[in-house]
């Protein structure tokens, strides 16, 4: 049970890691310093983690990565909106 709690807490922290960047990007309307390649790699990686989590039936893995994937999509959208496309 203790390790499950640690897993849930870790999932919450890592899933919300990009929220400050999203808030900052919306506030200053600038994403030039955020790497498009990094966002694409993270997006693909989280999609693979979701598939893995589904295959082993782990809701924590699926949920955490779905949230991270969603924040990555938001950042990708902001990157396109504020910087007009690829670097």
C-alpha cells in the first residue's frame, strides 16, 4: 500500500510538471526557448507509456501519462500559436 501511495504521488508531481510552463507561455505569449523536438519526443514517449499501462492494466501509469500527454499537446499548440511553427 505504501508503494502505491508513492506511485500516486509521483504520478501527480510528474504529470503536473508542465503546468507552470503552460501558464508562463500563456502569460508572456512566447515559446521560442522550448524545443519542438523535445515536445515531440515526450509526446511519443507518453503515448507509448499509455499503451504499456493499458497492456498491464495499470491505471496509475495510464492516467499519469494521459495527463502528461495532454499537457504536451497544449504546449505543442502554444508553440505553434506563438512561434508560427517549427524552429
